[in-house]
């Protein structure tokens, strides 16, 4: 999901930075301070999960965990993912600072959309409904993220069409893996700490 420095056109970078800043501001405004440790833990999990990178042209394939972040955090997934991405750019040169806003949007916006689309089903007392929505949340989050990365490349120039297609195809196994990871996490949390699946904001 990380796009290399110097690849994207300036308008794409500026729009991504603006959207990333706006999403992070909304997430911070909605953050319940009592859940800061939970946010930090999930950001750390995302940081660790993304360490295995498989380079695919101008980007890379790796686990993101944005589905489960969306389920548990809603809009707060924006600052959580930004916190995860920043040290990767500084210490390991995964992506870079100029593409930080774009990468944050590509990962966090699908997480928020997954929250709105699937959170009600995930909290359903019916195991089949909950399980299906959990899997779809993880699957769709990666699908949308890969399409967003591909879209950023295509908007930069037609020469990236082949790379954009490759990125989406390369993420298909990751979609299934993250779907099952999200399913497993939700089932576990429903048994041991179901309140963690209730996104409660301190302020409207």
C-alpha cells in the first residue's frame, strides 16, 4: 500500500494531504480519551503487520489490518493509521513523508467506510451474520485500499496503468487473509471483551 516517493503528481499529493489532514482532525475530535491505549495498541498492531513488504512496481503488498481498525475505531482509524505510517516513513523509508497523506487516506478511508457498512452486522447476535460481515469488512477494506492506490497511480499518468492493475491483482490474496483475520478477531473479542466492538465517542 506504500507508494514510493517521487511517483505521484503534485495535485494527487495535495489532495491526499488535505483529505488525510481532514480525516485525522475528525478522528481526533471524536476520540474518547479513555480509549487512547486501545488506539495505541491497534496502531502498533498495524505497524508490526506491515513489516513484511512484497514490492510490486511503484508500490508494495503487505498486511494492513484496516478492516479491524475500522470496526473498532471508526473515524479514529485515521489518526491510528497515521501514527502507524509515520515511523515507517521516517525509520524504514516505507513510502515517505510527501506521500503520507495519500497513504493515510488509502488505508483509513476504507476502514471508516467498512465501519459504516458492516459494524451493525458485526454486532448482530446471529453468528452467521456477524461472521459474514466481519469477513467482508476485512476483505472490502483491502479491496478499496488497493483500488485507491491504483487510482492514485492512474491519475498521475497513463504509464502507470499496468502497475495499477498489478497492484489490485496482487492484493487479492491479502483481501482473503485480512477477511479471515478480521473474522477471527471479532469472534475472539465477542467472547472475551465485546465492549471493545462498541465505538463510543466522547464528543459529537
